[in-house]
DNA sequence: GAACTCTGTGCACAAGTGTTCACCGAATCG
DNA sequence: CGATTCGGTGAACACTTGTGCACAGAGTTC
C-alpha cells in the first residue's frame, strides 16, 4: 500500500496550496488512478470505491469532482484523444517527402503509443466494448481523423482527381491498419523489442501495399 | 418477465426427459442467457446471479455446470469460434472464380455475421477488452485463421513464389479488413439496409485495392 | 480577525454479489 | 420395488458496492 499519504498532508515539495490547486490535484489523482486501474480492467467493471481507494481519497470525495463514473470516463476519453490529436498535428507538421511518409508516420505512431500507453490502451479497450456513450465518442473521433486523412490525401498529385468516396475508402483502410498496429503494440509485452520491430515492419509493408494499390487503381 | 416457466416443469412438447437431456437443457439455457446479456454488457461486468436470473434458475444451480463465470466465458468463446470455423469452411467450399472471390467472400462474411450476430458481437467485444485468457484465446484463433488464409493465398499463381512472411503480411491486412467489416456490421442498427450496403461496397473496394497492390508488388 | 465557503471525512444504509450448506424429488440402477 | 444418484431449491453467510448526511478544518473574503 503506497497510497498511505493523505491528500490533506501536502507533499513536501509544495508547502501550501490554493484551494483551486488542491481540488485540481485530487481531480487528476482520481483520473490517474482510474487510468492506472484501466490498464488491467475494463471500464464497465470499474467501481467508484475502487478508484477512490487507488487515489487515496474517500468515496464521498468523488462526488465533488464528478457526478458519476460515466462522467469520469468521458473526461478520460477526452484527455486520451487530446494526446492523439497532438500526435496527428505532429505527423502533419513533419516535412513529408513522399517516399518517407510511410516510415515517418509509423514511427510517429509508435512513439506516441509508447509515450501515452495508458491512453491508447484505454481507447483500444473501450472502442468496441464500452458504454454506448463512450463507443460513440471514440467512433466519431476516429471518423473525424479518417476524414482529415482523406482531405490530406486529396492534396497529393494524381489523387486530387479522385471522388471523395474512394478517398474515404482508402483513408479508412489506412486508419484501420494504424489502429490494428496501435493495438498490437499496446498489447505486446513492454520489453520485447524484436516483436515490436516485426510489427513495425509488417505495418510499413501493409501501407506500402495500399499505396501500390492506390497507384494501380484507375489504370485498369 | 417471460422466464416464469420453471425448468422443472418441462415444456409441453417434450413430455418427459432423461436426466442427461434435462441437464444439457439448463446448460444451454445458461449459455444462451449469458450470450443474450452480453449483447448489451461486457463480460467483465457479467454477474453469476444475473445469468442464472436470466436463465430462470437459482444461483446455486450454476455450479452444477460451471466452476465459475470465467469457465462459462471460455465455453462461449469456443462455441463462437465453432460457428466462425463453419463460415470459413463454407467460404473455402465455394467455387472460387478469381474475379468473384472478393464479392462472394464478403457476402459469406455478412451472411454469417447476421446469422450468428450474438457470437460475433461477443467476440468483437472481448477481443481487446476481455480477461487475458479470453483475449489470448481469441487472438490465437484469429492468428490461426490468418495463417490458413496465407496458405490459401500461396496456391494462387504468381503468389506461389512469394516468401511466407509477405504472404502473412497480406493475409493479416485482409483479415484486419474483414474484422473491421464484421465489427461495423454488428454495430450497425439492425434495420438500416443502406448503411450495410455501404459497408459492403467499401469493403469490396478495400479488398480490390489490396489485390491491386499485391499484383503490383514486385513489379517495381 | 470574524464569517463564510468548500473540499475532504466518517458513518450509515439498502441492495447486490459469490459461495456454502442441508435438503427435496424425480430419474436411474440393482 | 427399494436404494441411490444427482440436478435442482432456499436460506444464510460475509462482503462489496453506490449514495446520503452531518461535520471538520483549512482556504477565502469582507
């Protein structure tokens, strides 16, 4: 039990806190605790008391921050997708020489999955299992990402003449591949470097295959 | 509450039952009840009492059939994959003219998802969320399917010269696409015919794209 | 500095959970 | 037919859960 420190007795680093700071501190403590527990459990089996116990807070304190665990879950999804959007922005900012776009995209994905492992794990878990509200939120977020990718694709020469539907099909295929890759990395044991290298190699080949298919598409 | 019929008072169709029959009957009643509940809940939040209540049986009766709910879950996975293997056998038995292989494969997948909606839903849910034992079981089953597909691919002309690793990459890509499609269909509202038509059309295009990519692969 | 605000506490409660036990009645067996 | 087996019941247990209420004590405001 390492959670013996009460929230009331502040850590030695910060002598005294304003109320806002204090409240925010236990709020993130609750969110972190939940995320930590969600590494091993699914959200639907997550208990309010369980979270507060992990956070080192009484159950009743929970209600000062959230009306229910569902609400906390939605905040968690929001946070998770915030980091994912950061990733996408990073990927777009990258200087994109066409021949290295695949390698660098996969590299960025892998790095972000490692840096925000718990967030990705949580999304992967709840994507097809969670409460309807969560699944909906996740799905629309992924859909949004997909359509952004489609408009990005439309900027490439040759692809700019494609109908939007077909661009969407390609984008969906790419996103699905990326999602599978992310899930594979999250599920893989943390230490096995070579297993991950294999996943990366496979993903790059799959994306290359898709790219080849695209360039052969209307050549009949 | 339509579960008022006790298991003890046999349905009028079958006057008297042997003990084996009777036991098997409540066993499948438990499994069916669980599967029914799992359409709306995730397995980790499934309670023993909940299942027995839905099945119209006392909680203690459960232990006459399973040691725990986890065990019931594994049986459920087994059953689910039994139907999936049926599907694969059906797909392989189909006369496979190369130009229609995509259309017929997708058609078979869609039909089976509809006929065994609850099984597919269950697998989709627990694939990335369930207990470790379940996830492991599901993953190895999908992996097995993938490698079978890879050996099938190796029988095609032109592909028979490919290294097994690359065949595996292609097979994985195809299976991922199929899994995504199955999930989309299971999640879609049951009535919307046009939404499903769109999913089918997209899937076929994606598979065609992959096929094109494959045929362009070593032409550099 | 006094009055107030608010975040966290402690206690209580009803409801639900998994599991054990003795028991019952009908199918099975000698 | 009598004895036995066994799939079901019902009551009881020790817990855990979510939630409500009164209260404490530190931060805030006048």
